C-alpha cells in the first residue's frame, strides 16, 4: 500500500493591518486638516466679533449726535456749557432742562479701575436743576457714581470712552436760524490698546479694525427750528 503525501501548501487566511508609517501619515494629514479648520473657525469668530463691535460703536456715536441734534432743533433754549462752581471745569452741555454730562477719555465699566482710566459713566443724559435753574453744579458726584439719577441715561456702551465731544454755535443760515455743529468721537477698547487714551487724538495701537479696538467720529450741523 502506497501512502501518498500531500505536498501542496495550505492556503493561509490572514487580514492585512496598517503599518506604523501609514498610521503616522494618516495622523499628520488629520492634524493638518484639524489645524486648518480650527484657524478658519477662529478667523470667522474674530471677524464676526469685530464686525459687531464696530457696528455697535458706530451706532452709539450716531445715536449721540442724533439725540443731541433733535434736542437742539426743537428746543427754544440756547445750548450752553455747565461748569463746576469755583472750579471752571466743564461739567457738560445744557439744552433746555437737559444736561449732557460727560467725562472725556474714561472707559465705561461696571466695576471700573480708576487707575486704568475707567469710570462708571462717560456721557449721561438727564433732566437737571443745573440747567433749569441755570446754576453751576457744586460737584461731579451724583452724575458719575455707580447709581445714576432716576430718569438719566448712559449714552455710551461698555468698554467705550468719549474721546472728544463738542457743541459749537456756527452762526445763522440764510433764513436766520441758529446753526450748531455737534461733534463726537467714541473709542472702543482698553487703555493698554490705545495711544493717548485720555486725549482727543486717542487711537488704536496698530490702527483701527483690530479685534478689540476701534475708533469712530461723527460731525453734523443742525439748525434751531423753534424760535
């Protein structure tokens, strides 16, 4: 009896896996994609925040000029500056019984650090006996404390400061109406982001349109319509 030996090779079944090199390449590609996606999201978020901040600052400046302009146009009282008695420091502008009391160059904060050019308020609109009685104010307290006088309104937003502000008579128009020029410059940003933060020429370090700093100004001429 002959015994036949099966010399054929057995069919081996196996499943190929990833090599270390392949895993390293895949990880590197995924990391690059993740970095690109993250940077894109950060850019989009920063651009959105920057746009909102700029729009808010522009709206605040426009609201200041428009509000004061309407008061001048439809008020028979001539605007004048209110000063602190025995000090001659300008407290604000009176238009009729409305006082626009301001502090230039102070960033508005809920919890201000006064050593960093911050204050509770920067530009406040209120009905004031200072204007109705045409008397000078004795002190700034009451206008720039933590609690505003009832009925008063802060016209600046958080992290904003009034860099410059003026109401000036510029004569009469052809029909004899008094003309006034209103100018307001509002700056958004912390003191360390600004050059000359407390002065009218305050500017963002590196220029405007940065994520955390922006300046805008607006000027308009209005005529007194009530005689």
